[in-house]
């Protein structure tokens, strides 16, 4: 059952990123009058786009954890912790690189990734 749930999660994440990005986020980003975040409307648009797709990334991580639980239930804690580590590391890198450091979420994302990775490794 977890493998089916994992595959469905991947499917919904792909639809979320591709269709939602095209049909919801893209029209919003073309709107006039968006609020200024982090000093510019460009950063507002970047924050909306990245936040939208990080949701899909989180779902991929959850799907990977469910698939791991399906195949190796005894590895539940490490699988979950590695998923947290990878998702937050990618989130931190995206925030740091794409916003050129302006979006300060990376300051929290990287330590979360490191702590989860350490816990998974030393588990």
C-alpha cells in the first residue's frame, strides 16, 4: 500500500509543479500590483515560484520515505531523517542561490539538513 501511496504522491507532485505552475502561478506572476518582498517585485516572484515548487520537492521526499518504509520498515527513522536532510538541503541551496542570499530561509534550512543528516548517520 505504501508503494502505491508513494507513486500517487509523485504523480500529484508532478501535476502540482507542471499544471499548477503553468495555470496558477504563472498568471499570478504576470499580475500588476504584487507586493514588494525582499526589496523588489522580482524577489516576490522568485519567492512565489520557489515556494510553489518546494512543496513538490517535499512531496517527493515523502514519497521516497514511504517507498523506503514499504521495502525496509526497520529503516523507518533513518529513511525519514535522510528525506528531511535532502529536502532541506535542496531548499537551502535554492533559497541561497536563486535569491542571491536575500531570502534568509537558507540560514535555517541548512542547519535543519545538517542535524537531520547527522541524526540519520549516527542513528
